[in-house]
C-alpha cells in the first residue's frame, strides 16, 4: 500500500460524519443480520412520506433514508439512530397507518439450515 493510500485510509477511519455508523452496515456478520431478522417485525419504506415540519429533522430523515434502501427492525432503529424509542414508535405508527411503510413478519419465512 502506498503512503498516500495508507494516509487516506487512516484519515477515513478517524473521520466521523452523521452517516458514519451507517457506512459499514454491509460488512456486518451474517449471524448478526439473522438475529436482527428474528427480533420481530421489519419495516421497509414504500415511498418517501410527507412529514409535518416538526418531524423533518436530520435524525428522522437519516432513518427514512436507510429504510428506503433496506428493511430494518425496531431494535436496529433504536441502536443505530439518535431517536428515542417513543419517537420511533410514533413515527412508525404514522407511517404504517398511512401505508407508507411495508411491515414484514420474518417469522413466516423458512429458516436456513
């Protein structure tokens, strides 16, 4: 590895952004992803919702962005977003009631052998 590449790699590891915790999601172990799926219902955004101005915060928009790319469960939302559990529950209730979120029950899927 060249000195420039090593310097850039070290800088990237030290740099933090608001999306920092989301960058490495794809590299999680498969067992951790399987545990998340078994944790309960999974939510996936069907389309971008109209939100009241009070709900259009960076934390909510960041969570909706992730939900628009892949399904996530409530436990993941609490662990990886900066939102309180009550705020997540309120948001999910609103989105589900309006049909803007697809709710998936992974318990109906066969388990891998």
